[in-house]
C-alpha cells in the first residue's frame, strides 16, 4: 500500500484526505492518505523518518511550510525562490520538496475562466504572506506586466519587489482601491473574509466590470468580496478551486496517476464545507 499524509499543527480542519481519498477510490489505487498532527518540536524527526514510517510523501500546511523548506532538497527553481514547501516526496533515497500553490491558483483560474489571458495585464494582489508569494510568482510566469501588492505592513510588499523585481509595485493598504481601474485581475491572498475573521473592506467601484475577482479563502465558499463582485457583475474565481488544483501534482508524485479536478469533486468538497451548498 502506498501511504501519504498531510501534516500541520493543528490539522483537524484539513480537507486534503477527502480530496485524495476521492481520487484513490476513483482510480482504484491501493493507497491511503491521512491527517498527521505534527507539532513544531517534532517536525525535524517526522521529515527525517518519513520513509521509515512508510510514507512516499506528504502535504505540508501551516505553520510548517517554511521550516520544511530547510529540511528538504528543493525540487525546482520556483520552490527554491519561494523558500516554502507544501508537497514533499521521496526519490532515490532523498527527500524533495516542491510548492504547488501557485499552479493551483493558475489552474483554478483557467478552469473557471477558460481562455483567460493575463499577458501584459495589470494585477492587484492583497497581502504579502506565503500564499501571496506563490500566487505572485505564478502570475509573473503568466506574463503579467505589473503586480500592485497592497499589504498592511508595506515593508513586506517591498520585500516582494526585492525578491521578484521591477514588475512588482508595492502600494499602501488604504490605497489599494486606487489601483483597480486599470487592473484585469484582483486577488485576495489574506485571511480577511474567512469564516471567523473580519471582512475585507474594499470599494470595487473603480474596477472594470470585465475584470476578474479571485479569493483564495474557501470558507465560506463565496466570501463577502466575491459576493460584492457578483452583485456588480464581475467574473469571480472561488478559493476552493485553488485547494483542489494544488493537490493534483502531489497525488501524481506519490501515487503515479495525474488526477482531474472535476465538478463531482468540487461538489463533494463544497458540501463538506457548506451542507446547504447546491450547484
């Protein structure tokens, strides 16, 4: 049996077992995917003992993504640049790490809006944390002309400019709305709007009606930001899609099959988040 898991502290909230369990059943694979609570003090030992414990790899969630990066061999240049890992796998006696958050965001974007072209586009990203790093890196690879990054601590936004170069434009948090007029895409990478968190207070009136509004928060399925965009008539991309698409490459690395993100899978996870969900 092939074994994989997701580690974090806490980890009980993770829906990854439901996602990977669906794919294991669909493809008839003799495998398992479980939650493993790993407190920070036990992280080094867990990663070191991964193979001895019978795991072919694991997903990594908060608060371990940056610490795990220090314990693995970066599998690609993107991961080395980001300095954070969400997927670990074993090959030829070595433990590798990669980051699939960015491709998860882009995959969700293209599945939700087939044919979207961000080449030479201007984008506004809210937040400058780990999720923002992955999303911004992926957007730059899509050929965007400029990413305006608004963060409460402007210094963190400036750090992204140092990391990624001149296409990054740090802006003050309270000036984010001023940069919407020429933007083709707005992305919230903060926790604002998440269940139990404060709502995101942003006036969308300057945003072009054809511009896309995306949120990486998926609890609730439609955040207040997305609800505001829908009311205006803007196309939206919900956060659940990113969660599903970021899981694809890990499953392929561990179980040898590249799965698909289908409407059936989306509905399964959406109902787990919100029992009243209807497509």
